[in-house]
């Protein structure tokens, strides 16, 4: 339990790295960010399809049989994806982390454009990112609790894509106030939603589900990760890329790294 909390906390606090970059925007390169986002998507989709969902199917199959387990796992995958979709749909389009933060916004910030309204926008975005991070925190917490090695790998992928979210929060606040402390504070607050979502979500599921059925949450996690990858990471990578190969190569490398790491763990 403690390891799961620490891993989830560290994944969430990677927004602080993005917050720092938001006050040092010349450090950021669009091509590198695009490849990193696609790399995270490759890891998330691969671990969901190759490891997390099959593990849930095996565990549940021992309780209800393979045929019924397939139905439950398939339903949990869809439910996990639907939860992420509902959260994305409920967030205003112009402040949704899945919709903002593309190359045009990065170019404007790097050019030094300042607007007093940016402070309000940045604080609003911090709240939005916090809401957005709740299911990711649950996914990381449960994955680490069930399979520490896989959970840590998943946390690394989430940490990678939390960096541009921290940037999106901190950059407008810094542009409006020129205060690095304020920018980093709000980026940190948005990231702390991950451990909160992990712990509270897990405790709620323990109340709702019998102990032996908690394995079904693995499939829920897989659905969340697949949805986050397709709704947020890959579209964001495409917006940042300067050439389409950056997204393709990043995704391919993420998938390969995940397959190799799972193979090594199986030895």
C-alpha cells in the first residue's frame, strides 16, 4: 500500500517538472515533446493490452470461469474508457488538457506574449488538470498494488505525459505574474490529484466490490489507459510534432521498450 502511494505521488508530482519548464520555456523543444508523448502512449497501450487486461482475465477466470471472465473484463475495459471520455467531455473545450498545449500556444508563450487574463486561465487549468488526473491516479495506484513492476512502468509513462500538463498550468501563470513560485505551486497542486484519486478511488472500490473481485479493477485500469492514450497523448503529440515521424517513432519505441521490459520480468 505504501509503495503504491509513493509511486502514484511521484507520478503526479512530475507536473512540477513541467511547471519548471513553464518558467524556462527555451528548454522545451516541440519535436522532443511530441516524441515523449507518443512514447508514453506506446507504453500505456502496450502494457494495457499485453499485461494488465490478460492478468485481470486470468485472475477472474479462476473465480467465474473463462467465458464469463471475458464478459466481465470486456465490460470493465469499456467502463474504464467511458469514464475517461465522460471526464474529457465534461471539461470545457478551451481548457481541456487534451485539446490545448499545441505548437501554437507554445510559440506564443515562448514569444513572450502576456495577458492579465492568463492568471485566471492558468488557475482554472490547474483545477481542470487535477480533475483529469484523478482516474490516472487510480490506475497507477491499483496497478502498483497488484503488480509493482508493471505499476512502476505505468507510473513512468504517466509521469512523462504529466510534464506538458504541468507546463500548460505554469506557463500562463508565470506569464501573467512573473512569479516562479506561484507557477510551481499551481503545477504542484494539479499533480497532487493523482495520489488523492488513487487512494480514495481504491477505498471506494473496496467498499463496493468483494475482495476476490478487486482484480476486475485491473481491466478498468487498462480501459482508462487506452482511452487516455488515444484521447490525450497521441493527439497532443500530433499537435507538437514538426514531422509526422516523431510521433510514429516515439510510439514504436514505447511499445518496444514495454515488450522488452515485460519479457525481462518474465525471465
